[in-house]
């Protein structure tokens, strides 16, 4: 009980630190991102086992680095852009290595959110329809994050630059179609891989709901971190890659508004589903105990 209390407390403290500090481009924010990605990988290992978590990492990395490199060179499917973040870090092609970690970390958290929304479909991929439905919903959940974070990250922070700008505070709509299609590709590939892994799916069905809740909260914290700069961040103007000027205050406020009705909404539904699963499990256990007690009483009467 003490370990569970301290684990929960540490998780809450870490998530609060992420929300307060992860929005700024500092070394500390990068460390928080690395810890979050590591936590996502650990939760995936607990769910499916190390081998299958590594498989997800490899599938995600192979697809996203391929598509990102094609995107930078051709403009498809995202639009014309280039990265400025991580220029001094190792790269795969022309894409900083850290980008793959972010795709994986948020990708797995989005997978868990979608799984919760679809009645734990991430552990029931061998059931009819789930192998198609889960990747689609997970891709929408993943793209919600990009809709929230792309404008402040690109137009304000300049972590990447859209050469022709875009109507969504310097971001083109093609970017969001690109995120959805890329997310769907690696989610669909992973779903097809996992469908036949019965032992891994059984392990996921038995996973503690607190681990799944932690993944949902990691996803949510990535959205809530935009509240901090909206409240206390500097204002002024920001210029996109096409030379169009945007008010930073407008970008920050719009980002929070979008986050509240996308990422927060999806996360809340997922947490409610997990809470409902816990209640149903407790009720089922109670009913079983009642039946067992009743049968023992009847046997004693005989």
C-alpha cells in the first residue's frame, strides 16, 4: 500500500512538473520529454512484453522516419517544411532522432486512449472489427495532439518551419492530413502484428488499470502544458515561414481552446471508461463472492 501511495504521488508530481515546465525549449523540458517517452515505453512493456514493445518502437520508427524524410524532400504528405530543432543531434536522413521518440511516446499513449474508448480494444485485437477500428481512432487521437501543438511549436518556437506558412497560425491543413495518414499507417501495421500474438493480448487484458490511466494522463499532460504559456508566457508577434505576422497571444489562446475540446475531452472519456471498467470488475467480483457464499450456505443446509 505504501509503495502504491508513493508511486501515485510521484506520478502526480511528475505530471504537474510537465504541465508547468515542458512548454519552454530548455534542457529541462527535453529531459522531461525523455522521461515521458521512457514511461510510455515502460507501460508498453508492462502491457505486451518487452519484445512486442520493441516491435512497436521499430514499426513506428521505420514508418515515421520514412514518411518524414519523404515529406521534407517532396512536401508530401505534410507540406514543405524543415526542422530546426535537434540540428546538433544525431539524425536519420534529415530528421532529428528525437522526432522518432516523440512519435513513439505520444503514439503509444494515443493507442491506449483509443483502446480505452473502444472498450479495451488494444487487448482484443483478435476480435472482429477491432483491428480496423482501433488504428483509425488512435490516428484521430494522435492528430488531435498535433492540431494542438503545431502552431505554437512551429510559428512561435520555430522548432520546424513551414516554407509557405498556412492559414492555421502558419500551419497548412495538409500537415494534419499527413499526421493522420502517418499515424494510421503505423497503428494499422502494429495492430496487424499484434492480432496473432495471443500471449501479448492476454497480458494486456490483465494489465493494471493504473498503468493504462498513467498513459492517458501522459497524453493529457502534453496538452495541458500549453495552458502555462497562455497564462504567463510572453506576448508580441511571431512571423511564419511565408512572412505572415501572427499575434502570440492569439496563438496561445486558440491552442488552449482547441486542447480543451479535443485532447481534454478524449482523455476524460478514456479515464471515465477505465473507471467504469474498475467498477464493473468490482461488481462482478462481489457478485461472484455472493454466489459462492450462497452455494456454501445451501450446501451446509443440505
